[in-house]
DNA sequence: CAGTGGTCTAGACCACTGG
DNA sequence: CAGTGGTCTAGACCACTGG
C-alpha cells in the first residue's frame, strides 16, 4: 500500500502544528469532522488522533475534543527514576530490606568523590530492593551529613533513600557511569546470584544547589536487568 | 464500563508472560484465535495485541505472528556516538579490523528484531575496534539489505559501519539496551581478555524513514570501558 | 495454499462534557 | 440537548509468510 489513510491524516495534522497554524491548546477537528473531510470511516480518523495522542502531540478528553499539546516533549537523555516506582509500573510488588545504616568515616576515594576531607564523617546505607520475591538492586550510598542530617533516622523500608533525599533538597545535577563488574561473595549472596555472574553497576553522584549530596552505587544482576531507551532524531 | 474487553485480554496475556507460561520468543495466540477464545471481534483482540506490542511486551510480524519479547526491564537512556571519533577525542589512534563480512540467513531472534522473515538474507559484519594497541570494542551487525545494498562492498577499515550506514539513509529512531554479559572464548580472545571478565553489551536497533536499518551488538571489556553522562535538572 | 497481521468500513451503544 | 471521545461488531481486501 502506498500510504495508509490514517498516516495521511496524521501528516496533515502534524503539518498544521509544525506550521504554527494550530497552536498549543487549540482544538483540532473531531473524529467525525476528520472522517468527513478525508472521506474515511470514523475508526480510521480515530486512529490518526489516537496515535498522535500516544506520541504526545495531542491531548484528548472525552466529551470535549482533541487539543494540540503544550509542546513536544523531548526524550531526556538520561532520566533518574526511583526503583520502587519502576517496579510498581510493571505491576509488581517492591520491598526494601535495610542491610546497613550507620555513620562511618569516608575513605580516600569516597571523600574525593564527595568533595570532603579524608576520614570525614559520612552516613552510609545499604538497601536491597526486591521485585516480588527476587532481589533486583543492591543500593549502597554515602551521604553528606550536611545535606541529609536526619538520614540515619529514616525507615527506608517505607521511603527509599532516593525519594527521601530528593525530597529534602531539590537536585540540580547528577553524573553517572555504567559499568560491568564482578561482585564480592557477600554481594552475590545478597542478590542471590552465582559469584561469577556479571553485574551492572551504576554509580551516580547528585548535587543540590549547595554541593554534592550523595554518592550511590546501584548493582543489578546482569541476568535480571538492563538499561535502555528509545531515541528520536 | 467495568472493564474493557481488550483490557481483559491484555491482562490474560500479561499473566501468562509473568507466570513464565509463555517465554521470550514464544508465539502467542493470533488475533483470530484470541477473538474466538474471548468471544470478541477480531478488532478487539487485535487492539490487545497491538497495545502490548507498543508497550514492548510483544513483537509482531506480518505473516508470522506475535511473539513474547525479551522481558527484562529497561531504564534510562544514553546517546549515540561513533567509536572512532570518541577515541580520536581522547587523542588516541583508532584502528578497525574486519573479522567477518558476509551475507547470511537471519535466525529467529535476529529476524524478529529486524522485522524480517526467518532465514531472510541479511548482511553480517564483525569489526574489532582498537584504541592504540588494545582492542576496545567488538562490533557485530546485521543489516537489512534493503537499506544498505552495497554494505558488503565497503572497506570498514576506512569508514566504520556506523558512519557508512548513517550516511546512506538518515536515521530517524533508535532503541538500545545495555547489559552485563559473559562472552564466548572466541570473543574473549579477540578482545584479549580473560574468559571470565564481565563485559558491557550495547544492543542497538536503528530506523530510517522506511524501516529497521540494522541491529548492532557492541561488546566492551568491563575493565576498559564504561558508559556515562552528566545531567542538569 | 492456509494463516498471519495491516488497513478499512459502516454501522452501534456508551460515558462524558458543555450549554 | 447535541457533540465528543471510548468501546465494539462483523464483515472486507490486502501483503506477507511458511509449508
């Protein structure tokens, strides 16, 4: 087939939006109006509107109509999402197990990354995140006490460290790296994997306005997780 | 309405996948089979399969059927850069070694990802990329001959496959995943690493306007490479 | 060839919104 | 109330796939 009719309708609508003929918030023709205009059935006109809605170009409300969306959302390069929401989005249950929650002294590499003096007091946590009955992520954090003074008093089985930290001071920056690593016997045991299973390790530093908030190391079994995304050019 | 019928069908399929009754690569019932089983019209059964396909749980191919997709979860996103430019940016020298360049027949998973029929003719290349005197990346590609008819005639020691492909047809989309994996003895030997060294594997599919151009698998030794990025909020 | 998904029609009933 | 989008039907023709 040369071109599907719903595609022709989509392209027509996109042209109107790109050409600024239809602006954000404007009502676009209804399913019935498009069906008449393009001499197609309502189902075909509907498909065009539906797909544009899924692509984020239109917003549709029953009883009201279809409207040009505010602006085309750019796919952010790296997003930070919280593990509990991510698991919930898959319809699975999340459970957090606190393996460690203490004050300790930063060793040299940790202090360097946090911008603190060697041996400075930092808060340290290790939390294991379960998806249903399988460990999915081991989360280890070193937190600058300046930016999370009550960190040690939190119940991280109820609110994840990530959610807690982003709640007390808005994050302004982050950098992260992703590596493939082997893990220690302790970590392998916690994650319930074989010692030689390759793991993904995401290391992330987050900033608030006044400085580096924390250093996180997130370890996922290679067989249970992958990072991914979709790009549009 | 209590629940839409297409939602009930979707939930049924999701249960089968979650319950490991249907595994990655398995064929799921066709539109017609679901229509009979759930006593709905084909359009309604179709909608269930279609939405699951858009959500990434199924992969559909005309004439073949609908199949369970690789189910491991995904998160976040990285950008695409070319290995030779990246090495050059570090002030190092890049060299490419062509290990394989041939026409072959796509096996089932490869065909699925490319949207081709099982056994369809595809172009296949394996190129090893060196940074100074150390192998950094093993690049394996399956290319749809439709979008790169002269692929086998190229000299990939001069122009990388990535640069060649993006030159002949502008890319419009890509999706990619990053995993931690073990590699075969052959791949370990090519990369000059120990058999048990964990590696990063980036799998990328790229689209041009008319369809899926190619499937790339990039493998990096875990000790020599990591992905990273900086975010501003 | 029979089976698959891709597109499309011309109807239908419904829940919801504004006037 | 008339108009909107949400769901659904029972057909149709098509391109494509495997055997």
